[in-house]
């Protein structure tokens, strides 16, 4: 069992000479997690800015702005080691075949969500601060008050953040100059950042200057995604030469080959009309659901228990009144070959009651999975993705 940090002890331990390392006035820096583009529903697997330069004693406020895509801010020496090892891999190892030694090291920072069914890993989904050792993947983390960040803690984790959540990191005045890495425990090495603690006596750019750098990066990503947004709203994939087969097709999510670190979380087109007995096929790009008639206990993948602990909401991600995604359709790890579209689930629905495709996990290039519903009764059917807020569409039948 890990030894838990006592903030008071650490502060006392670092007190000698702390004054000489500390600026007269502590500053507060802001880092946004993900972003909220007003003109398109999108998620960005990035921190803005991804590097923040501070002094010991300063504060970094992480602001979650995403549209429901889960993120964490996971600091600590475990993350430092994992990211440093990842940086030494070849591009091919990073993308497809990391060595077993890296896989073992990587597992010391558990993922937010399990591979396959089950609850969110509790020591990741909830705030967790561990001085030494590794977080449990079996049970909850022992609850402690959040200590100041010293750079020495093994695991210093925000928990699962959703839009408008904040995670405030006060750096101890004893934090040694150096680079402290953090990552999102779900998006892993694809979503990392750095807090660089500068020696006292050296200047760092102002909080507003550093924040502006992040917003500049974001604006560039948004601009690169814009053509794919325009295409998706017409039901077209981001690559003009790709033809989506069939009629009454809706893209569930999109993205751009020009932007790895972001995705479009919209249904395109948002409105589709067909006669009774007609069918709609959704092609899923990214982790989404097609969900009709969800009540408020079913419409969000994150749930909070009466004791305040955060969990994965099985009702939101599991199939209901639907065959769901068939097993064994994985195209994961097979990132080459021509892009194909294939209907993997076809079902009929009379428009009554809760209908959930469940989360489609195995859809992605090169094989894009299709989810087809034949509508047997006239009506106007609104639907959502339970993962992404404001990802909505309407099917009008009859
Ligand atoms: Cu979605």
C-alpha cells in the first residue's frame, strides 16, 4: 500500500532555504484542457498551453472545457518516467508495437477506463495523491486532502474531469527547478504537457502571455478542422475521394487527416427524413453512441455516486433494445490499408422506449463501422451521443 503524503510535513521539510528559491509574489497560471469551439462541437486532445513556465510557490489552474470527452491531469514521478520512456521509442514503436518493457512501465499509470467492460478505474476517476508506490487498479485510492505539488510525489491525479471542472495545482515553495510532466490517463502519451519550474532569479513569461500561446495553437487546430466540419454537415467524410456507400447515411463524428489531436463530435447531417420502413445508417468515426429516448440517468457516461465517487455509467455505454456492436470486429492496431465502410449491426425499431447502440469501440480507419436502423413507425426521433455533450440529431420518419 502506498504511503500518503502529508502536506504539512513536506512544507516543513522544504522550508530551509525556501525563501531564496521563491519569488516575492506568487503568480497564477491558467492551462485549458480541451476547448469549446463556438462554431463546431469538437474535442481537442491537448492542453492549452501544453508547456507552462512557473516558479516554485506558483499556482497552475487547469480548466476543463471539453464537450464530454473524458480527461484527467495526472502528474507525478510515474508520469515523468512513462513519458520520458515513450519519447525514446521509435515512431513505429510509439504507434503500433511498443516493447513489453514499455507496456509494463506504462501500466504504472493506469488508464481511466478499462479495456472491455467494467467501471472506471477508481484511483484514476477520482482525485488521488500518492507519495510513493503505484495507484491501485483494483480499489479506490485512500482519500487525503490535496497536498501541494512537490515534484516528488509518485502520483498526483485530478480525477475524471468534465466541462467546467477545475483542477488547481499549488506548487510547493520547495519544488526544485526542473520539468514535471503530466498526461491524460485516458488519452495517454497522445495528450501530455509540462510544468517547467524555473530557478528563482530567472524570469518566466507572464501568465497572460503564456495563455495566449495556447490559444494561438488552438486557433490553428480549429482552422485546420473547419473544412472537415463543413463536409460532415453535408454527410461527407473529410477525404473528398472517399465515398460513403448507401442512402440515408449519417456520419457519427469526423476528423481531419491534418489534425491528429482533435475530433469533430457532431452527427452530419443533423436532420434526416425518410418514409416508414426506411433505414438510416450511421458510420462511426471515433467513440460514440447512437442513443434515443435517454433519461437523465442514461444520457452521460460519467456518473457520481451518493458518496461523491465518480464512476462509468454502464447504462450510457451499454447496448439497450439493440444488438450493439458485434464482438470480434476490431480493426484496432491495424492502421494501414484502404478505408472501408461496413454495416456491422442492422436492427429494426418502432421508436418506443430507450434505444442505445452502446459505445462502438472498434470503429476507426481503416474500417469504419456502420450501425443501421430500419424505422417501422412514423414519428420524429431525437437522438444523442452519450459520450459527447451537444452531439445530437433528429430522424423524421413518415
Ligand atoms: Cu460522441
